[in-house]
């Protein structure tokens, strides 16, 4: 089923009765060439690119819940390529380019909106750091514009520029950054993979990984045993638990990240604003809700909901930055489980078990990575070699200490990234 303006018009005039489900609901086969554990953004995009780029279509995505129920449907939808370190830079730059062609690629409206991101700074030292970052972004071929205080004011007049603790000195504008509708991204990739023959198996929890003579043979699931010579663990906050089924201990800690949305308001914020000093960021959804969030809940947890101290912290930071937000009513808050690595950068790699792959460690920035992550893991699974944009995301950097990519210079504490 192809989408077009004409089709939308026809369906609108005939009671929307002609739409078919976006993907099939197949029974599991006994064996696939490859299975992907986890039907989040990264698992679905991996399946899509395996089929599209490498012609591998006898594959299944195994999802313990429903498509879009994990972090892919819980994030604050920010897409950007404003990384500083080699290794991360080329990967996120590639991802942004894939985002720019994604709707045509998927024939699906993911509401990708390049409304621009402004990262605020509040001291001379921070300005220097942003100048360096902006130069690195431009050297990579991406965009960055340094704004002084009046430059920020021209875009965001409602901020509190004179706050005594965090006076605004300026900001770094990344104009190609923005937002996308998160669950549409999951649905678009799911539909694209399904169209190419991939089986999407929902309510199919993986409960064991079968390994013989050092090679993966398949998985045990709540819907029976499924054999496969290639298995990828793409389970975000649950990566540690699933990898343990293969006897692995990943360098991952799972933490809750919360987000909040207000009632719908008239358009008032037309960028994404990031207030790093207050651990606060905000944008406005197409429905009008102000969508915002902050830092992780600091304790490790598998609960998909957060706790009040961080909610209070986020509200305080919001009021510090833009007192006008005090008038908006918060409708909902929710949490997702973040897979935090010690250097804050992700892992896309093979493992010591032949045929077993891992894709995890996205910390709280894995939404923007969805296209390039699936692209790179599909490349690794199909060819056996890492894709050039993801060659640094090796698992053994945490054992050897070589190749660590600590973007924020925060040190080896998972929850500080
Ligand atoms: C509040 C919040 C805000 C965020 N904001 C942003 C943002 O603005 N920008 C950004 O880039 N990133 C953001 N992120 C991070 C981003 O959402 C995640 O890094 C990314 O979605 C993780 O990858 P995923 O989509 O594959 O994860 P998920 O959607 O969580 O997919 C993993 C799937 O694995 C399944 N699974 C787990 N165990 C099993 C099993 N045993 N068997 C079968 N299936 C299993 C789960 O059910 C889940 O569906 C945010 C996250 C949160 C929670």
C-alpha cells in the first residue's frame, strides 16, 4: 500500500475504510537466516536495512511487547548531529543525512521537522567549548552558527536572560537539527521491513539464547524455539538482561529517563532549546504540547516510570530558563529505560559467540541514531565488517581502554553521561 496525497483525499471522502493494517501478524517460522531481538527503533531499522540494502529477507524481529512500546515511543524526539569527537561525529552526521531522506525512503510521513536546535551557554569557558564544537561540526560538513546573546534573544525572546546564576551569554544554533514524530518512525520502519518480507513477531519474548560450540544456534521464546545462525541483541535498557542469556556481562547500567508534556498551546516555541547547565531541554510538538525533560533518575532501575525528585528538578530548571512555562499545565509524564555505557557512546559489534551481535549503549540519545544504527548493524550482520561510520563502537574498548569516546569528558560513571 503506497501513501500519496491523492490516496489520503480519496480515503477522507470515503470514510477511511480502505486502509489496511501496516504490517502482517505472522506465526513464527521454525528457522530464519537472522533474528533481531527487540522491536524498538534500532531493531526495526536493522531489519529494514538488512532487507533493503543487503537483500536479506528471511528474518524476524522478536518483540516481547508491541511495536513502539519501548523507548522509541517514549523519547522527546530530538534529532541532531552536533557531536564533537571523531567516531561519534561521522556516525551522527550520517544519521542526519538518512533522516533527511527518510520519508521518501519509507514512503511514510514521520513528521521530520528541521526547526533548529539552540544549545545555550552561560560563561566564557562554555562559549569556548561551543566554538570548538561548532568548528568540529562544520569540519565534518554539518552546520553550526554561534549566536551572541542578542542573536539568541532574536530567536527566543521569552527566556530569562538576566538570571543571576545562569545569565545567557549566547548559544550554538544547529539549524538542520529538529524533531520527528517518534512512533511514526517505528511504524514507518516496521511497515517498510514487513513489505520486504520481514516477519514482525509481537508478544514474543526471548527467554534464552541457544549456543553450541561457540556459535549461536537460535533463541527460545514465549512463542517457541526459533533457530537462526545470526542473532542480534537490540534491546536498549534490557540489553544487560538479554546478553546475560548468552553468558555475557555488558558494560551497561540501566537508568530511568523521564519526560513531560503540557496541554496543547498555541505555537510559542519554534526551536528545540537545550539548557545544559540546568539539565533541561524543551520543544513544542505539532499538537501544541510543550515536550520537555532533564536528567536521568540517578539510581539504576528497570522500572519504566520515574520518581518525584527528578520531576521537581526538571520543573525548577524550566522555571529558571523561561518563567512563562509556569502558566502551562503538565498533562503527563513517563519514563523509559536507558542503556548507559561508561563513556556515553554506543556499542555496535560482534561478540565472542559466532553469529551473535550487540547493538546497545545509546544512553539518552538513541532516537536520532535510529537510521544510522540500523544501517550500520545491518552492514555488520550481512558483511561481517563494521560500517565505516560505526567502526569505533567496539565492545572491547571498555576492556582495553583504547578508543573510548567520552564526548562530555565526564569519566567512567554511567549515570553521568
Ligand atoms: C524520556 C526519554 C527521552 C529521550 N529523548 C531522546 C531524544 O530527544 N533524542 C534522542 O536521540 N534520544 C532520546 N531518547 C533515547 C532513545 O529513545 C533511545 O536511546 C532509543 O529509543 C533506544 O533504542 P530503541 O528504540 O531500539 O529502544 P526500545 O524502543 O526500548 O526497543 C527495545 C525493545 O526491546 C524489547 N525487548 C526487551 N527485552 C526483550 C526480550 N527479552 N525479548 C524480546 N524483546 C525484548 C523491548 O520491549 C523494546 O521494545 C530518549 C529516551 C527517553 C526514555
